C-alpha cells in the first residue's frame, strides 16, 4: 500500500511524536493506578490520553492516505495540510479541556 518513502515518513513522524506517546501511556498508567482515589478525574485522564494516543498513531497514516488519494495541485495539498492542522488543533484543545476537567472534577464546592 505504501512505498518505502511513505513508510519512512510514517516512521519518522511516529519517532517525532514518541515523547508525547510515552507521556500518554504514562498518563493512562497513573490514572488507572489512582482510579480508586479519584475515579472521575482518572476517567477524564484516561479518555484524554487514549484519544490522543490513538490519534498520534493514526495521524501519519491518515495523512499519507489523504495525500495519495487527493493527489493533485499545490492548492489541493495545501487544503489537505490546512484540514489536518485544524483537526490536530481541535484535538489538542479537547485534550486540554479533558485534563482541566480531570483537575477540577470531584472537588468539593466551598
């Protein structure tokens, strides 16, 4: 399905995201470990980290599929890049929102 240059790009992207991938895995492990102490916060952390981890791994593949499927002019490539950038920005916003919910959920109101 992918040629060697495309596979090389995918591996390069995954290696570039490796620190964040490791943080997401660590976040899931910590949240599961602390589940009994703070179940709602842990749930938000697991959802945020799992969603981000899934998208971090799928992003390079999806980008390559879109690039090969919609090959064309520079305008087409630019549109694909913009669409992926906007989607990635939205995903990062969701990650931050879920982490903020995790920080403040389950706290007593005073």
